[in-house]
């Protein structure tokens, strides 16, 4: 790229800043401008990871890493082979931001605040003379006869050589209209990473209770996830549920969000093991409700016992000889 070239970056989020900075490094002759429609930059970075910014994940096997992304696996394989987790760690370290790893593999800035990431991006943007234009929305991109791109915004029209589009995720198609007009295909917009609303279930009576390891399954699909489950006043939440909603997003959509949900509160213990464990109690005179098994809390155990229509006054010995 020779002198006076212009690169327009649409969107002042994490992706926009990262792209703009790397464009400046790789094309030192070019002028880079970030166009941001709102009056804020890096707004999501600020709140990300509970204000700590979960920058990357401690996984150096790309084949493993891509399994955590419900869609776009093929595209991401290519992306990670060009810029890996190690590259991300090194990129920030080179700019004075050391990342630390937590037990579950998530990586955060050592400072434990997303401000560190924001400051890093802002300093780099300043270092490379990147313009940041707030309150300027891109409305359309057209190709002129000479091949140049005309980027029309709410304020002016730019003639540019390259456009990097990093406008983030949106739930309304109108946000992607200008990309559709350029000939891009936009996948159907459907929700992901949601909690489960269970209006007919009594489980909500246990709101606030969490289980370290539960397996949540969408009945009639292949999707199930194991991990922490939280009972809320509307249904179920927690990492296992969020992951389930991300991977089963299309199935939930196709089912019009009317799906049966089953939960194995023991996590991954199968029916055989469960029956065996329960059978061991059968001779006991202790009340069933007072003998929580599988390390379950008394509250959850009582809920499960009552759910099976077993009276609170019933001892194990009266349960019968077999566990069905
Ligand atoms: C509460 C919360 C916590 C999160 N935590 C994490 C986390 O810890 N780690 C993680 O990796 N991810 C996290 N995420 C996801 C996070 O949003 C993304 O990883 C990341 O911030 C997305 O960056 P982005 O630049 O792609 O999009 P965005 O941050 O959405 O930026 C896109 C920008 O483009 C602008 N824009 C859109 N259309 C136009 C237009 N036509 N013209 C001009 N500007 C336009 C928007 O105003 C916006 O500022 C979290 C998200 C939320 C909501």
C-alpha cells in the first residue's frame, strides 16, 4: 500500500480497535480512521468479564479451542492458525499488559480490571495516530467505477481503499442492511447465551440454589451440558445453561423456544450407578428426606423426594425392594 491510502474501520469496539492498531502496524503509510456510531468507544470491553475482561482462554490446541465456539468453527480454525492464543498473550505482553490464568482456563489482565485493556488500546491508537470519530454511523458502502470504496456516513462520504467492518452483534437486521447491500449474506439473527424460563416447573421454589455439577439437556435434541447450574426465580441459569443455549441456539429457535428440559442433578452419574447407590439405602430405617445422597443439599433433596410423591414421613425400608 503506498502513501495517502485510507483504511476505514467501522465500529469502535474491541475488534475495531484491535484491527485498526494492527492495520496501522502492517500498513504504516496508511491513514486509519475508526468510525463509531455511538458516543462511546470500547463500551462492551468495560463491562466484559464482570469488569475484568476475559481476554482469552488458556488453550493452545486450536482443534480444542474451536470446539468452544458453537458456530463458525471452520472460519475460526483459519483465524486461530494465523493469530493464536499465544499470539494474543504476546501481543498484550509486548504492550505491558500481563495476562493471568484462572483455574478454569480463563485469562484476565493481572490488574483484574478491563480498564487496563481499554488503556492499552487507547495508547496504541494514539501512538499510531488513529483517528476516532464518534457519533458517525456508516450508512452504506458502494464501489465506484475505478474500484474505490465510497463509505457514506451520517456526516460525510469517504473515498477509501479498504474497509474493516467490526460492528459487533445485533438483534435487528437493520444493523446489517448496509452489508447486505454490498452483497454479503447475513445469517438469520437468533438469540444465544440465554437463561431458561420454565413457567410450568416448580423448581423456581428453590431459587438461589446452585449445583456445582448438573447436566442440563434439551429433550429431543442431542444437546446437553454439564457444569454449574443456578436456579433462578424464572427457571435455570448458570454456565451449563448458557453453554447449552449457545450450542442449541438453532434447535431452540426451530422449537419456537418450547422445549422440554431435563436435569441430571448428579452431573454425569448414569442410571445404573444411581440405582446402585439408592439400593444400598433400602434396609435403612432413616427417613428418606433426611438422607440426602449424591452430595445434594437438603433443600434440593427434599424437592426431589416430594417430586416423586414420596411422603416426608417415609423411611427407606418402606420404599420397597427395588428402585425403578
Ligand atoms: C456483559 C458482557 C460481558 C462480556 N464479557 C466478555 C468477556 O469477558 N470476554 C469476551 O471475549 N467477550 C465478552 N463479551 C462479549 C463481548 O461483547 C465481545 O467479546 C466484544 O466486546 C465484542 O467486540 P466487538 O468489537 O466485536 O463488538 P462491539 O463491542 O459490539 O463493538 C461494535 C461497535 O460498532 C459500532 N457500530 C455498529 N454499527 C455501526 C455502524 N453502522 N457505524 C458505526 N459504528 C457502528 C457499535 O456502536 C459498537 O460500538 C461480553 C459481552 C457482554 C454484553
